C-alpha cells in the first residue's frame, strides 16, 4: 500500500514537472528485453546485483537461476536473491526486463508477476540508455530462448547470457508520453482499463479470429459521456505471426503536454494515443478510425487530423502524413490513420481563407453570366444563320460560344444546387462546371491556334475541323474523367466572406483538400497560363500585322480589333494572376465584370464587324477604287 502511494505521488510530481519543462526524447529510451527462461524442475530464484554507473547489464540464466547484474543505475544499488514459486511440470517461464533510466526504475516481469529491483528515485539528470547488444554466451541446455529487444528477435536458440552496453545522455529534457507508455505497458499483462494520474488507458487483447472492434475510451468523470472519443480497430491490426497482440489506447484530456509547432494553430483538448505492444504498425490496408466530439467551430476555422510519431521526431511535431480528416458534422470529426506506431491523433484548428466583398462579387458575376447567357444564344443563332456558315472560322467560333454558354449556365446553377441538392448532385454539378471552364479555356486556345494558321498559311487553314473540336470538347472530358477517377475532388465547397463569416456561400466546385488543390494548380492554373501567354503573343503578332493598314488609322477600328481579339484569345483571364498588392480589390472586380460579360462582348464584337462589313460593301459598290485589303479583324471572319 505504501509503495502504491509513493508511485502515485511520483506520477503527480512528474506531471507537474513536465508541464513546466515541456520535455521530450525518443521512445526507444525505455529498454525492454524479453525471452523465455528454460530451466529445470527444481527450486528456482531470481538473483540481481545492480550498481551505479553506466557500463553494461548482463541478463543470464541457468538451470536454477535467472540473473540480472551490472552497472547502469543512477542512484540504485541493490544486491539480493528472490525465491520463486516452483511448479513441478513447468520447465519454461516467460520474462521481460524493463529499464526506465529517466526514473532509475528497473522491473523484471516473470510469469506475469512484476518484481521491482530498483525503486524509482524521481527524475534523473543523466540517463544510462541506448543499451546495445555486446556479448552472447554460447548455447547451453538451460538458458534463454526466443530473446528479443522491443519485440525484435535476437536469437531463437538457447543462450546462456546476453550483455548490453549502455551510453550516458542528458535526460533532463524528457518525454512524458514515454513514461506514461512505459507504465501502461507494465500494467498491460491484463486487459482492461488502466488509470494514470494524467491520462486514462485501456488495453485490448486481440486473439485469433479478431474481426475488428469499436470502443469508447475511458475518460475522467468530469467529461460528458457524449464528448468521449471513440476508436475503431480494424481486423488487419492483428498480426498474423502472433497468436495474441495487445493494443494500448490512451486518452489525454490535457493538451498542455502536447503543445508545440506553429503558434497560429490550436489543438483541441482531446488527444488519443495508440500503440501495439512490441510491434510497429504502418501502411494498414484498412485505417484505424478515431472519432472526436467537440463544440461547433467558427466558420472561419477548419479541422485537420494530425499525428506525432515520437520515434521519428524528438520535438513536438504534428504532421498530416497518413491522416485523413472526415467531417461528420459540426460537432464530430473522424480521423483515419494508416499507421499505428506510438503516436497521438488530434484535430488541428487553423484559419480558413476568406474572400473580400464576396456578396458584391457574386452578384456582379451572376448578373454578368445571365447577360452572357442570353448573348451566347443570340450569337450562336446569328452564326448559324449568317452567310458562309460552313467555314472553319465560323465553326470554331461556335465552339467557343457553346463553351461560354455552358460555363455561365452551370455557374448560375451551382449555388442553387449546392443548397438544395445532395452530395452526388453537387459532385456532378461541380464536375460539369469544371468541364465548362476547361472547355472555355481550350476553345480560346483553339482560337489562338486557328488565328496562327490563318496568318501562317495566308488565311487558308487545311486542318480538318474535328481536330479543333477534339481539343475544345474532348481534352476537357479526358481531364475531368481523370480527376473523377482519382476521387474526392468535386463536391460542396463553402466560400467564406470576410465581412460575414457566419453566412458562407455554398457552391458545387472543387473541394478544399490537398488533392483538389494540386489538381487546381496543375490543371486550372497550368492551362490558364498557357492560354493567357499564347493569347498575348498572338495578339501582339496580329496587331503588328495590321497596324500599317489604312483602316487601322480609325480609332474605333483599332479599339474593336484589340478588344475583340483580347476577349477571343482569353487574355482578360490573365487578370487572375494580378490579384495582389494595393490594387488587388480593383483587379478582382475587373476580373469578375469582364470575364462574366465575355459572351456579351463577343456578341458586340460580331455585331460591330457585321456593321463595318456592310459599310465597306456599300463603299465598294459606289467606287471601283479602294483598298483591296481589310483589317485583320474582318478577314478573320471571312475565312
């Protein structure tokens, strides 16, 4: 009883000390050597001779004695012998030697019973750790079989003695999690709940035929039942090479022990640590699932699941590797992990990006899209009815008009469907909106390419029309199909206004996750950069070709030529790359106004061209002399 009271007091002191020093070290500091002692049927004893220093420890066994001796302790000096209970028919006894240098604590676990050879002396300044294997005595009839270190086998045959040499380190910066883990492992010879002063743990025994398990973690009395984390352990967690495995689930309610990293992120209070005894688990085919319950977060915050593997990082380092975040609802977040070394999973909170003047920009874009929608219908009808409708130039123009029409249509529908439709409808709408955007950009690229052919081949393109339709409609189908096959790209997206974070704008679009962001940068921005750069180059080439022609001297002709080709080639979309600096807000409004009205501007362009061509035709009828050349803008339409 007295020993237990001292142990509890030690743990409380350790908790307080750790909160002050925020210490850390590697999990491998705790030494654990296990094996099976093959002995005779006569009386047996456990003999030990321990001295201060940091030289070596010898673990040996013969017919009657299991011996632990050496010089590895900081303050403990003990030498004695313990008589062991004998069973007539038993000639093998499983054992483990545990050494925690930070606490100067050494325990031998024999046949499931703990024998404390060195009592804890508080936290030590220096530790004799990193015990590495040195000498091994030749095999004998009696001794140690199936020797292992931290679960990794050393020798399967009989060995009389193992020797391990230590190394001194400064352990004043310690990892409290390792101490807790050491205590849980020491108590895990029996399954069930293990209560520690700073955490609550449960030990689950996985036997043959383990099919998976869902459990609610043990928690302090002051935690509401509906706020306690739960864990799902898949069947693949059970090792096929072991008949029985034990998984330790630990629930930490105090996040003070785990603070670290960037100051602009905040940990939620609940932290869960999972580990499998004597095993390193990673790349699970089915993930471990940890569900956290929490209060609703502000809309300008996001939830991310992270983990910290103390075997890889001494300092507190929360990472997203191997963790997937599933937002069940505003009060529940589920973390999926494919690895299970000694680590903790938690929810990370970070600021969400907000959009300035979102309501005004959404209204402007919606009105502009509605105007362009009607304009595209009028323009498409006009292109189909005009003279020479079978020309390649007219067919290319029609493709661009159809793409812009679809883009405006799906943009208008995306907000409504995001509010009333389910996940599948929003996923389909998001993919269609993305297809319309890519098709618009591709058709702008086709316009640039077609104009290049007109200039290069003196206004006589011989390429079949299906090539342009394959690039304008076929390539976006391929890109969107690849993204759909990857999965988790499209769905409901919340756009947070900076002036009203509680009322986000919902739209069906690409999600805000790592895969979607990567696709956005590669596909969207990559294609946009190609279209804008090639359009700018082609615009420069065309202007240089026609600037010396007589009609260019007319200011309205020059303006319509430059502005019309700028919309046709998609150069105005380049404003999206200029959204920074003091003029960012003005550029953002210009981007939305110009590009949402692109269909309207194209209709005005063709209407102005038709008027100019009619005027030119009237002048030609009245005079037999005149310029035989027309502006590039006109010739582009006649081809």
